[in-house]
């Protein structure tokens, strides 16, 4: 893994490169995707009595991940405040 600048993450896989731009937006989208997966799987598990407990844990996991959403946004804003004052226009 290689950082090309503060915003981009480049992962080299043989001859191919995966470039992740806007890492906070990427993290937010990935988090939202995982929340949807946990809730969908939990909902399906509720259809089968033997799987209700596992489905409940997936709902708990998805709910906990909902707490991550504002943390990602906050981390983005804190990151922006770390820039030197000369980069800010008044």
C-alpha cells in the first residue's frame, strides 16, 4: 500500500493499481454497504426460528455500525482542521 498524497491511497496488485480517492467518502460508502448487508441477512434469518438469535446479533452489529457514520464525518472534519493556517482563506 502506498500513499500518493494525503487524500489518495494506492494499492498495487501485480500490474494493476487500486486508487482510493476521497478516503472518508469511501469509508462512509463501505460502512453504509455493510450496514445494509447486516440488516438484510438479519431479516432473512428472522424467517427461520433456529436462526433468530444470529439474526438478532446481525441487527445489533448493524445498529453499532450506524454509530460509525457520524464518527467518519467527525474524523473528516477534524482532519481538515489539521491543515496549516496558510491554506485557509479568510
